[in-house]
């Protein structure tokens, strides 16, 4: 019996050793395949995706090829990082400097966290994976960007920047090294703080000012959040409505730090810009309708409905801007410009309503006079 047990243990050990050897060889193979991607594939997003699909089996393997290539070939752009953390930060964020596109990042083979995340997400989407760029605050402090996805019905986080290497804070040197702690891990393994609580993939998401140690508190105090249904709804939205839903969740998620507050302000300004376009088109249509008189003689309901719709959008924009004005110190000047323009729009709407009401009174007066004349005519007859 003792000999049989020993033999069984040896058999198990041999199988385990064989499995580990196969797994190690498989990983090395994937790494080699990633490192040795032919140059012809690395000059376009489509080429990178084509190579990953052809040489990776599972979704994980395809994404790992991309991550491994980034780790071996990409470098962190320390000059851009210094710009972001210097006095030119405001100019950079307000658009004085243009963000590199994912293709530019691929060609230059360098960037900061948002560039790494965007490049990884764009290639992943080309492969066929719904990958999303997430912004917020890193677990070490400071603004950061990473990625999130739901693969085979399971949520995962990816940090392409931290998975590719690290920066020596003392010397400012960047060291390239693949770190699997930040590649395709469960949400509880990366403790960044996303602007949108959805990307916590939690039924009881933490508030901005809570930490991982507050998990038990969050489960007791925060309401149940069905992130799966929310996610399914989110992925079907267009860009504007995605931004609006993220902003609404964020603005209700407690007191943000400076980085989160600035991101919320960016969301609000993007949403307001997009809404301004709709508002201006609808308002011009109303003005033309009033000036042409097409809505007169009791046919002003269309104009009234359009004005009400414009007013609702203006109020929403104003509420959004006031919400971020209360928490963000970085974009105060820009927010005030938006609020001033909103005030101008409100005055323009008020003039439209006044003019429409004046037309209605004139029409009612003429209608009443006409009815009196008709009654007098009928009486004479």
C-alpha cells in the first residue's frame, strides 16, 4: 500500500511537472512571438491586430501578445510626463497641446499612461474585444489611465502602462519589464480609483473618499448596484450618452480628489459642448419659425415644444457646470466661460418666448376682431 501511494504521488508530480513545463514553454512561445513581431506588422493598428489574431489562440493570448510587445518596444515619455507635471499642465489639458493619436503612439513607440491605454484599447477592439479606456486616480496618487473589459462574462482590468515597466522616481529613468500583476486581472487586484464607479465592477462600489479597507462599510451603507445590467446598457450608447451616464454616476459618488474633479469637469465640458450644438440648431429653427410666422394662428405648439426642449437641455448643462464648479479648482476659468454662454442662451430663449407670446396675443386680438365683424355681418344679414 505504501509503495502504491508513493507511486501515485510520483505520477501526480510527473504530471504536474509536465504541465508546468508545457505552460512555461507556452508562455515563452507567446513572449517570443510578441517580441519578434515583424516590422511590417508594427506600423499600423490593423497589422498589430492581424498578427495577434493569427498567432494567439485564446483572447488572453492575443491580448498578451500585444501587451508583451508594448513592454518590449514602448517607452514611457518622460518629457511629456514632465510637461504634464509642470506649469504647462493647464495648457496641455486645455488643448494647447494635442494628444497623440493611437497610431502616432505606435509609430513613436512612446507615450504617457493615456497613450499606452488608448493604443492597447484600440488594438484590442480591432482584434474584436470590447476594451474601454478608464480615467481616474492611480493607487499611488496622481491622474492615471488604464483599461477595462468584460471577457467571457467576467470583468477584467488592464494597466498597459504599469504592465510595461516602471519609472525610477529618483533618477527619472524608465525600466521596461512585463509585469503580469497589471495584465488581465480581477478588479480587486488593481486599486485605482476610476471616475466612473461602473469600472469598479462592484455591486457595492466604493465612494471616492473610501479605500479598499472600507469594503465592508460600502456593502452595508451603499445601495446595490447592478453593474452587469448597467454595463450592457452602457455599451449600446453613443459617445455622448456614455459620457453623460459616466458623469451622472461620478458626480453622485462622493467627494472627489483633485484629479477626479478635473476629469469630471472634462466630462461636463465635453457634454456641454455637444449639447450646445444641438441647442443652437434647435434654437435657430425656432427663431426662423417665429420670424416667418409659420407657427401663427394657433399653430404655435411645435415652437413651444421646441423651446421647452431647448430649455431642458440648457438647464441640464447649467446644472452640470455648477456641479463641477463646486468641486474643481483647475478649470474654474473655463467653467465660468461656459456658464456665461449658458446665460446668453437663456436670454435668447427668453426673447423667443416673449416674441412668441406677443404674436399669440396679436393673433388672438385679430381673431377676436374678426369674429366680432362676422357676428355683426350676420346680424345685418
